[in-house]
């Protein structure tokens, strides 16, 4: 099967863009992982499946607000709620394809409808909304070391661990274990942060 695609990147997150307005393609997790494979595929952090909201069962309820749905998939083929850089690249594709022009644009995502603005100079910004900070203790680990992490939800879940040195994050090839498993039943984005000073 041949799949038309484009490549795009936002702040060095790179994506395979798959236009499919009618939601006719069956993008299985294995197919997405193969597309994103950096050695045997096209190579990407994820896939932006471009679908009209009215054509996708998860987005039909948002179709009155947003014509287009960003059906985002992680590089391993798993489904994700949102990706901030992905929404910006998604909007650029819609502009490139003639589906929108500069100005305001609503994009449906699994994390809700996001307000996007395409400026005259080409800059694209996204209103991500306020962070939700779920309660409860969370930890992440690398090797024998464990750190407390802040549970942050931006439409998709994050565990933010403050460390002394970014080398503490390890090789970044293996997902760091987190605890408790119930905190992130669908998985989590883990960020390691070094506090460089005030602000």
C-alpha cells in the first residue's frame, strides 16, 4: 500500500504527516512504528494523521468547533492525546495544503480543541490552556536512582523530575520507570529538569 506523506518539524520535534481527510487509512500501531523507525523507515518522533473531525469517531463531537482533527501517534505507534509542537506543524501543513490561511484556527485533538494562530510572518502559536496539576506522589527512576516528580497535565500527562545534572537522565533510549503505575495508566512523558537559577 502506498501512503502519501510529508515531513515536518517544530523546534526539532520531527513528524511524518499523513493527509487522510476522509479517515480512509488504517494506521495500525505497527505501521506507525515502521514509518517512524529512523533506520528502516522515514524516521520521526510521531505521525500527524490529518483527518476531518466529522470523519473520525473520536472527533465527531468537536466537528462544530474544529474542522480538522490531529490524530496524533507516538513514534512507537501508541496513541497520544496531544503534542504542542505537533499542533504547530499540523497547522503549517493545513496552510501549505490550502485548507486554512493566516489568522486563527481551531484544531481538534484528544486533549480537546486547541486555539492556533498563524501570524503574517509565519510564526505559529498554540494556546495550550492551563496546566492541571493532579495530586499524589509520583517518582521516576533511572538505574538505581529515583526522584520525586511533579505530575503535570497539558492535555497529555507529564512527570517532571528535577535533577542535579542532565546526565542523570541516562541514555534516554529506555523509558524511565515511574511509580505508582496507577498515576499514568496510558503512559507518560518524562522530563528531567535542571534548575539553573531564579526564573
